C-alpha cells in the first residue's frame, strides 16, 4: 500500500475504502453496525456506502443475516492485476531481446477502457528515439498497439468501442473515418499485424502484433517504434515484422498459448 497522503483527498472515497479495508480484515461477514462502530462513522453514512458498493458488486449482503462481505468484483479486479503482473514478468526477457535485435524502442500495451496503456518499455540505443513512458495512455485508432487490440475485439464490442471513441486527427495521416478504420482493422485481423504510418506522431512509424493467453485470446500487443527514416515500409514488411512476430509468439507461448490451437483471438 502507498502510505503517501493524497494531495486532493476525497472524503467519501476514503470512507468507502475504509469500509473495504474493514471487510478485508474480517474473515466472516459482519453487520453494518459493526462496521459503523469500528470506523466511528454514522450508520446512515455506512449504509449509503455499502449500498453503493453492493450495487457495483464490490460487496455482498447475506439475505438472511443482512451481514456484509467482500464481493466477487474485487476478485475480478485482483485477477486482472495478477494477469498483468504475470504478463510483464513473462514478456520482459523477450522485449529486451527484441529491442536489442532491432535496436528500436519496444512497447508492451493492453486495452484499458478506450485507450492503450503502456505496461512495459525497452529503449533502443539509438540517439534519436521515441519519447514515451510506462503508464502512459495512447489512442486506439492511430497507434499500432491500439489497432491490434481493436482488431481482435469481437465485432459487437469493436462497434461499441468505436462509438465511444473520438477519431481525433493528430497528424495528416490519422484515420478519422470510421468505415476506413473498420476496413483497416479487418485487414489487420487477417494479416496479424498493424502499422502506424505516422498516424500518432509525425516522423514516427510503428508496427504492432498481438500477444495471446492460454485460451488464445489477445490480451496485449507488442510494438516496435522508431523514426520514419529507419522504420520504413520495406523494413516493416520484412525483418521487423519477422522479429516482432517471433517475440509475440514466444511471449504467448509463455502465457500458455499453443500456436497449433484454433482460436478467434477475440477480446471478450
């Protein structure tokens, strides 16, 4: 736990987190009154917090005893975090090797809401390289990572996602037409890799490919990024593509994916 006090604390959120901490400490369900007494908060305040948490699935209430315990939503969040930790651990050696072999910047990203979240990065030794950092978010529609992740969503979820994304024009090459982007995603789905042709940043090109888990589902993507004069179309479709595909296959294998298995690869 981070012990640093927040600069802008939200009182009601702190109280809700305190309620979850109490439920975490107790091995069995407890009553609203017990939580109230332990936190020295009014029962009415605890009731409102518990009602909200219950609606979100973060706590459960026994219909007979009316007591509360942690909900399955927290388990779901914990499993996602655990998968991400495993993903980074398993991917790091191959990301390092890929960055070394191609001498360009390599990223590992996952779908997070309506954007790409960078989980890991390996730098090149080149003087001119891409500026980015772990924890950064990037658009889906104009990055190779984002397009790979979009392309491997189920058709329905892809449509819903695009309805909630503003196709902002960041460079003269950014795709801002929904149908054009859908056509590109279909092509990516078929060919197994995506290109960023200076669509996110001018003078920067990227190539991205999917990482699959033991079920064959695409859970992340890896990209190689560099200045346009080094990462050109010829390189993208030859050496870099082969190096990237090999790295993604090895990471997927470490996550339990069998390359022989048949899978749609859709992110549910």
